[in-house]
C-alpha cells in the first residue's frame, strides 16, 4: 500500500512538473489530467472513494475538457521554451516556490503540529455503512445550508459565463423596429 | 495505513509546483491550470487530515472546494475568451491596460 502510494506520488509530481515545463498548452492540459488521475488513486488509498470518484468525474472529466475546448477554440501557438529566458525574476520565482515548499513541509513536521482526537468515522465504520452513504448523510444534515448556498453560486457562475462569453451585438440593430 | 505526514509532504510539493507555474509561465490558460493544481494540492491535504483524524469534515470541505473550483474555471475561461477576443493574445505580459 505504501509502495503504491509512492509510485502514484512520483507520477503526480512528474505530471505537475510537466505542466510547468511543457511548451504547448495541450500537453500541459493532458499532463494535468494525468496528475488528477494519480491524485484520485491516492484518494482511494486514503479510504475516500467518493472523493476519488468526483475527482475523476468533475476534475479530470468536466473541467479539463472545458480547458481543452478553450485551447482548441483559441488556436494557440506554443510558448517560447522556458530555459532560453533565464532572467533573475524567474530565478527569484523558483526560489520563492522552493521556499514555500520547505516552509510547508517544516510546518507539517514540526512537533507543535498535532492532530486532535479521532472522530467516529473509522475505516471499519465506513466499510460497514458504505462510504457514499455516510458522505450523503453528513452532507444533507449537518452541511445542508452550505450545500444550498453553493447551488446559488453555481447558478451565478453559469449566468456569468453566458454573459461574458456572449458575442456583443451592435446596439444599433436592437433599436430598429 | 499511509502516514499523514507523507501525504502532506506530497501536498506541499504539488502546491509549490503550482506557485512556480503561476510565477514562471506567461500563457494565461497555463497559469489557470497551475491554480487548479494548487487547489488540488489543498484538497489532498484535506483528505489526508480527514483520513488521519477519522472525520468527515475534510471530505465536506473537498466537496465545496471542488464546486468553487468548477465555478471559477467556468467564469475564468469565459473571461479569458473575452480578453482574447478583444486583444488577440493570451500573453499576460501584454495585459497592461490597468498598469499604473
């Protein structure tokens, strides 16, 4: 189990690095899909089958298909290769990212970071009741108000996308009877 | 049982790679993909804590983060479409209309 976690983690990091390093946006999108699928495998290893399913359906399915549609609609050229333009702001950016990684790892491994008491949703409980059933039970009792609010957010996003992506007609055509 | 600290380390590495992509890349769509990568790294941290603490709160947060990410992707991509229609480029160094 630990071995498969390490394999999936290495594949995910490789996919994430190729998102940053590939020149063509289409290759970037496809390696991001590979990263999302590896993360879905890690969610299965962490006993969260529901999260793995929605990760594959929504992220790797819906969102990345939307990205690919937009890339193909815009007919983009590839970027210039990154390594031909090493300027000091880019080196500073890489140093900033590495600093963030080491700071986060330091926080997660510091002795002050302890986890609280364990809840009641143990692996045996989830396997006995069914993981999806437990998620639905919690979502529709304790978290039902955020659930309803987030549906309004989705509707606002749909309306906003339609208005932003709509082609503007000239105002004069609307005036003519 | 996978140790929680290992998963959190992976989450930190993915988040840092996303930050590096946002800083280094010039293409607006790739910058957007790196933001999605950072959101995924945070999701991985939530799932690791939910599994380690045997709690359901992390899974709920992942659900809401995912919906917010979907809404953000839809609105952001249509903004990118509108910008491309107006200026004909996606290079973020040329979007300097609001620069002081």
